[in-house]
């Protein structure tokens, strides 16, 4: 929705409705770099495109419901550290 990128939510709880109900979470520390914040009305400016990559490293969607906020980084190299957390009872 925010273009071609790697997507993130702000917390475990904020992934509800964005990810599968069971499985793993990837928890990451990222370098957001130069951020463009948009609201829902501006989504068509970045939808299904990488045109924002020339000026920005990250797009942040400020949703009407704060827990629905999401952001995406243009390059996986912006991920500084990550771990995988299993949350489906298999461990």
C-alpha cells in the first residue's frame, strides 16, 4: 500500500489485522533516515511506486487510529538488528 518496501508496525499489538494470526514476529531496530509522514488522504501519492525513494528513506502512514500506523523503509540495509519471535505455541 505504501509502495515497494519493507513494512513495519510500531508494536506486537499493532500488527493485529496486518499479519497472520499465528506464527512469528520479526522485531527490528531500523534506521528510518529521512522520513515522509503521510495521512490516509495522501496514500495515492505513494501507492505501488518507488517514486518517493529519491527524497525519502521511509514513509510513515499516520492513520486515524494510532494503533494502525505503519511505516515502510525503502532498503533492507536500513535494518540494523533483528530477531524472530515465535508466537504460536510451538516452542
